[in-house]
């Protein structure tokens, strides 16, 4: 589980030639004006579809059982229980096969209802066939079947009508639109913008364009869409205002230019698509994704999104609350020991990079003498460091000093599992981390964590060489690219063992 194979990571392809990212890039007045505008939080289409499926399953299940309990005497025939459950699940499958679950179909009226009722009817055709083939038709009430079919059809239609109304309101208010920027300019970008506005205007909010060219091929406005800056400015722009999608509008023949752009954009936690609207190359339909009617190549996806994000949020909150309850005696004793040994605050706050390079203040138990504390971590802790107290040496070795970060998790600034956040001025071989490792900021595409893949593989503690920080970054990026819900559970489970078996670098 989770053995690093650099050959399979995007990091190997994109980070080697990346120039170090700058901490700050000046933006144009127009880009700054866009940033200053209020942005309403968008609603994930995948989450809406998932909730809709769950509601319809529960709705049909409930109706089936209510009719069963009210008409058929339950003690006499329990055959109905699996029939209802399997049929409700089967209905969900049929609705998906009939393509009744998408934001586009939710906005339709008769078209949606026709598909939905056809799929629901097919479920009952299959129930009847199964009963006939298994020779149990005499054990299934016709009144129950007709009643469930009719009541289910009415309930589905009423629910979809309500859903259509809600989706319509969300569409008008912009809650379902993905904030999108286009990389490129000129005629290609103009054709792309027109195609998006024609077929995907309800789902896409075009914010502007970013293009490195400054000649006639890249005018200040393309199809009424303003140019906001170059690609370096896009990276800073996306760190200061929400951007959901980047579409690269360049011909596939410009391979080197396209690859160069992707290498620079890869550090952002954003979906990246390469438009295929001007390409004469025609591949199988499965090779494309679509925005409206516009064909796209998927170049990078936002890591841990939609339902995975919901899982991670629940996982973080449940683990953080449980850990605070279970470890509260340890935290109280640690606070007392720190106060008894040396003067100064019990907690130590330090600014670090969080998700998408946002600055956050993380909490730790103070492990150094107050007058020797180094808030900027310009000098990393080493073996027998005179700045570290006796209590500090123990809590750093056992990672007890990290426990106050559970409050950062509850605040939503950290995750339980993720790339460890580093001090802003931390160095390896006299180079700050982002100068020592290409693509370093790509590890900030997800929330940082209290523990991570690098930590359970022994890459924690002192980073006095470039190789050590490279190993950390490689493991962090492998975690991001290979993430599954099980990986967080696995890393959390392995963390206590790693504290004792692989802690020779922790001082």
C-alpha cells in the first residue's frame, strides 16, 4: 500500500523543468478589480446528482414499504422485503442508464419526465418477468405492484418538478456556474468563447483570458472577454480568487507551447482542460470530455473534489473531535510540564502555507526556550539543539507538540492527513524549499495535514539536504495523485507505528 513509484507520477513529467514559483506577482488593475468582486460559493454538480440519486432511492423504498405494510400483512410474506430493496436499487441503475441524472437533464421538462417514467416502467417489466421465471407470481400482489408503480411515478414526477425549479433558481443566481479562465488568445480563443456561450452558458462563467503574448495575436479583448494578464499572473490570480476551471486554447500542433503552459499551471488545485474545438484530429468519443458541446482533453483534475471532499471533511472532523477527547489528558499534562520547565506561552504559533498557498497560523506546543524561539524557522532544529527544552525534546520526538493542530483541523485550515505544512523560510542546503525543489508548490493543491505519506515512510524531522526535502515532496505529490478514502485511513493507522520505528531524524 502506497509504495512510491516516481515513474507513474505527474510530478516526474512536470516538475523537472519548472522554474521556482514566486511568492508574489503584481496583477493588472483589471485583474485586481475582478478579485475584489464578491464571489458566491458554487454548488458541486456531482454532489447535486449524488443527493438526487439518494433521495429518489429513499423515496421509492419508503413508498414500496408503506404500501406493503398497509395492504399486505407483513408477518405472512417477507418476500416483499428483498423485492422492494432490489427494485429500488434497480430503479437507480435504470435511471442512470436512461441518462436522467445530469444538470442538463434536470433543467428540462417533458424530456426529463419521459425518460424517467420509461425507466421506472422498465423496472416493473423486469419485476414481472422475474416473478414469472421464478414461478412466484402468485405470491406477489397485483394491487401492491400497481399501487407502488403509480405512487412511485407520481412521487418521482413531483420531486423532479421541484428539483427543476430549484436548479433553475440556482442557475439564475450563478450557484452552479464554474468560474473559468482561458489561456490563449486570438482567433482560436474567440471561436472557443463563442462555442461555450452557445452551448454551456448556464454552467460556465468566463472571467477572462491570460496570454503570454503581447502582440497583435493577443488583443486586450477577445469576443468581449477581457485579457487579465499573463500565465504567471494567472497563478497568482487563482490563489487570490476562486477559479474552478482553466481551458487552454491552443492548437495541438503547438506541442511545446502547450506542454510549457501545463507545466506552469500544474501547481494550481484546478481542473485543467485542453480545448479540442479547432483540432482536425478525430478520436473516439471516450477520449474527450465535454463542456456543453465543446470537446476537451482532460489534462489535470482538481484533487479530492465533490463527494471525496465531503468524505474528507467528515473524516477530519470525526477524527479531530475523537482525538481531542481521548488525548486531552496528554495535552493537559504537556501544558503543565511546559509551564513548569520554562517561562513563556504554552502554545507556539507559526505562519505556514496552507491550501493553494494561503497563509495560515498553525498551533504547536512550545518546545523551545521563549527567548530562542525562531518563528520564521530560518534555522531548522538539529540534534542536541540548545534552543530546545527537555520537555520540548520529548514532545518533538513523539510528535506530541503537534497535537494543538487538531484545533486547526476543526477550523478547516488543516486536514488530519495531507502534506505537512512547512515554515515559510525553512531551508535545505541553504535554499528555501521552493527554490530547492521544482514544482514544490504543487503540494499545496490540497489542504496540508497533521500527518502524511512522507511521515510514515520516515521522511520527517530535519531536512538538511536537498534529497530529504525532495523525498518529502515526491511522497506528498504521490499521495495527492493516488488519493483514495482508504489511503487516509491507512496513513492514520500507520502514524503511531512510524513515530517509534522511523523517528531517527526527529529532533
